[in-house]
């Protein structure tokens, strides 16, 4: 899902793309829409062959003589219709960047669907808190998505928001992290954020 308030949790200087850094005026924690616009512009400026709305159905190794290549079969769905187009891409290298959290993990416990009459949804299906205005909401889990959703629910007027988590969380302001913590991960020891 895409929440209205989503921002990157890593500072901008860890997110630069090759050959084209973000402008100096770029926000330290980038909003999702701004980053999406940048990615579109980057693909255009770098003349990248980008396929969106495309699913890989098969990837196999092949040999052409002694040279190994990949045969990637895809199905693309048109943005403005339900028509699909199958295609084959051949490449010497493939990067599988499918994400480790791309499939929702939804707990299954007795009474989950029959005893509870409210709305139940996974974070991947969350699109915003307006529909929960004035309602009592429970968010189970305290990873980045959980905190983002709790904040969005509160900002959109939920009657109450409760987060359930297994263990405690250390909450630190982004200003404190920038001032005291990120130097631990900085690959350039000369850089200091002020």
C-alpha cells in the first residue's frame, strides 16, 4: 500500500543514484511522491529501458556457444486497459531485486474472520487513514510500516490508535539521529551533518 505520509527512513546522502546525485536542496528524508518523480526523471535522463506493470514469469540460463545468457519471459499489463503483452528479454546478467517483504504475512488464528466485524487489512493494502476517521484502530506490529500507519491514522482523525508489539521500541527524533547516530554508518569519515 501507499500511505500519503510515507518518507524514506534513511537520509538522502545514502540514497544517491549513480551519475546523478540529488540536488543540495533535497530534503534529508525524502517523501515518496518526490522520490517517485525523481526515479521517473532519472530513467528518462539516463535513457534506461524501463518496463513497468511487468511480471517475470520465467528466468532460465541458456548457452549461446560458450557464452551464458539469461532468457527472461515477461508479461506486461497496459496501464489503461486489461490487455497484456508477453515478451522475452535476453541478458548476460540478472539482478533479482524482488524484496524480502513483497508477500504479506497474515496470521491465521481462530475467530479472526468470524468474530471480528471491523476492517482487517495488511499494510500492503493500506491506502490512507481517512476511512478510519473517528474509529478505534489497532495496529499489530511496530516496524517502519506500523509506525507510519499509526501516524497517518492519527493525522487523519482516527478516534484512537493503539499499537501492539512484542518488545519495546527506542524512539529517537530524526534530528537526534542525524546529530548523534548516523556517523556510525557513514562511509566518508570527513562528512559531518550540521
